[in-house]
């Protein structure tokens, strides 16, 4: 297993992370009980995966409880880094949601108890809270680090300007800054490349990727002529949205073609493409069963050729938005490395056009 530094920190994490949303879940997203969770965690530990991601809101805390029980074995906990999140509603009271100092500190204590641990390795704010001053949020997170309850902090589902506000608030008071962001990014949804990928590279944030297979859509099982009888999307799961099904199926045809040529699954092709994208630190994998985990883990050892990546890039590339298309026309003499990661491929196309 390859290990990568998490942003500018000295923490090294495996390029695959185990996601635990199915722990204690329902049939729509997948139900993993304690016994199955133990087997899945052991599979990941044996493969060298050292980061395990959950959230207080996953199945109303049950995911954290199951992960805590599994990792209560000292041998497992010594090999594992635990990441969890805070922000969403965890009760009926007026202060049971958001990123206030009250909610963050209260929920951190609750997560520590459910996880059966003295410290959370990576504590992430799960979503933006536009009603709480960012200074209050960052100060609360800094307090948790200084008191030894949390080692590193990160964000998830922030926009570019949200991240910059948070980083500036932390730097003004010389407090802890985010070391990472957890974002949605895949062959199907590359909109993170407009702002979130560049800001991660420029500001030294690690990138943890959630739903890299688009909730299973990129597995290759969903085709124009039909799909599986069970799965998240069969059960009505709506993340991520698909706005153009024709384009999506065109992409799937490329994924499946490469998978058949290489003798691997479509999921492995989609994961391998993502693992080598600029700025990506670790990709969060999940599964309803051991077979899905085994298949996803195998993606760590699949290397796509330049030609295969070019085919996938062409089939998945989104349109270049303003101001980037304008920069591609007029600023090519002054583009930096991070700029070129986004604009470069389009600039070549515009030259040919």
C-alpha cells in the first residue's frame, strides 16, 4: 500500500480509506452489522489501509459505535487512524446542529465516547454553516486540538471561498488550520476541478474523496439496457445527481471497454483514474459486502496507461467555465502549475479548434 502525506501535515495516510456509512445502516445504503464490520476492517488492515472514516450523523451515531467496538481491540486501533465529522442535526434541541462552539465541543465528546477512544485523529466539519461566524468554528476546533481530544482538523463540502475564509481566520489567530478537505469527485462529477482541487494544491490541503464510484454508478453495472436489481440507486438514493444520462452512459461504455481489455472491474478502472489525479491524497472506498471491498482494494495495484487515461479524460471532461476559458485564451503566458492542471488540456483543444 502506498502512503501519502495528508496536506502539509506530517501524517501519512494510505491512498485508500475505508468508509463506514453502511455500518448499522439500512437496506437503501447497505446494512453492515458488527460481525461483518469486523471482517471488513480486518480485510482493509491486512491490505495496509490505515484511515477509517465515519461521521456522528451516519445512522444516528451507530456507525461510530460499531467502528469503536471493532477498533476497541488494541491491535486494530494501533494500526488505524480514525476520522469523523460534525455539523448535522443530532437531536431535537435548537443547538443540536451547526458549527457553533457549543455543538462542536458537545459532539466531539459524544463521538469520543461512541468511538471508545481518547483522541480523534482527524476531526472534520461536515458541511458549511453560514449562520455561525467562521472565527467561532475555527477557535472551537483549535481548542479541541490544544486539549488533546483531536490531532488534526479538516473540512468537507466547503466551497473555495468558504475554505479561504476558514484558513484566514485560523492564521489571524495563529490557530490550527485545516490539513484536508473531504470532497465529492469522480469520473462522473469533475466539478471539483474548478475550485476545490486548485485550492487544495495551492494551500497545501490533502484531498479525501467520497463516493468515488458515484454511489455505484461507475461500477459498470448500470448500462443503457438496464442495471442491477439491488443497490443504492435502485432504492432511490439520489447522490450524486445525473443531469445528462446519455453522456453518463457514453462514459460508462468507455469505462467498461477499458475494464474488459484489462480483465478488471469497471470500479477498479474508475478508482485507478481518480487515484492519480492531481492533488488526490486518498480515495474512500465502501461496500455492502466483502467481495465489493476486495474488488475496490485491488484498484490500489492497477495502473492505467496514458492512452487509457486520455480516453477516460475525453469522455468525462466537463466544459471549461468562466473565468477559466478566458484565461485559456489570454493568460497562457503567465499560467502556473496549478492553473495548467485545470486549463492545460482545454488550451490545447482551443489551439486545435
